[in-house]
C-alpha cells in the first residue's frame, strides 16, 4: 500500500488536490490518496497485472476485480488512463463505485461487474468508441472520450453527490445521490488493452 499525503504530492498531484475546492469539495481534507496494490484487490486477480502498486491492466478477458477496502462518502476514485483501448463491438473496461450493501450482486465474471443489477451504482463503461455513464441498470449519458494519459476521477461529496471528472474538468454529475458505504470495481469483459495507473482512492 502506498499512501500519498499533501506534503508528498508532486506539482500535478497538488493541483489535483486543490481542484477539489473548485468543485466545492474542500471538505475532502486532508487530501490523502491511497494507491491500491495487488494485495488490496480481490476477485479475478490472476486475470490482471496489478504491479507495480496502482497499476491495473487486464491480461485475461472476461473478468472483474474489486477493492477489498470500502469507503464512506466524501471520497474519490482517481487514476490515469494510460492506455484507453477502442475496439469496435467490444467493452474495453468498466469502472465505478457501488453500495457495499449490494455486494451480493457483484460478480467476478459478469459484464458491468454486476453493477447493472444494483440499485445504487455509479460507473463508466468504455464501448465502441463511446464513454458511457451509468447508474444502476440505465445509461445516463455519453461523454467525450478520454485520451491516453488523461486523469480520471469519480468524486463523491459528503452529501452523496457523484461527479465524473476528466483532467480536473467535470464532464457529468449524476442526479442520483446517496450517502452509503462505497465499494470499487474494475472489469474487462470482452477485450484487452486498457491500462490504468496510479489507481487509488482519496478519502
């Protein structure tokens, strides 16, 4: 496990932390990001390259992983989409947060990690050159496709508002809010090629 605090941030990371204030997230002090290492994931972990810490790369299609830890509201999933694969007809990657109370609906092998069968799940699905934003079993929006190297974040306020940011710009705000214990999952069902780095959670 790697813990990054304000005093250890490089310049870009400091900007990421300060950015919370621009989206009314100053309450997310002390801006501590936990980078997730291999031992902090469960599920189909053998289907992913999880080293070094913070690296998530699918190596066997058709599988999902989830973080062992959970988080209360006032948190954020944050990572760099080092390589974003676009493959016609295939879902390259799905990532998001869901209500830990619905863990029984999570799946190591189903598409969407099973999040499309849940009531409270906020996730992003990369499909056929589209970046789809979902809540539960319904697509909410299409957003501009990220590029290789973009910084991605799903931010959660203390009041339970979820926003998707790309390079510190809000591209979607979910209308569905909740203050629940949050679980994190990443999946790659139909194709390989996506690479995520510096994957972690602010809390």
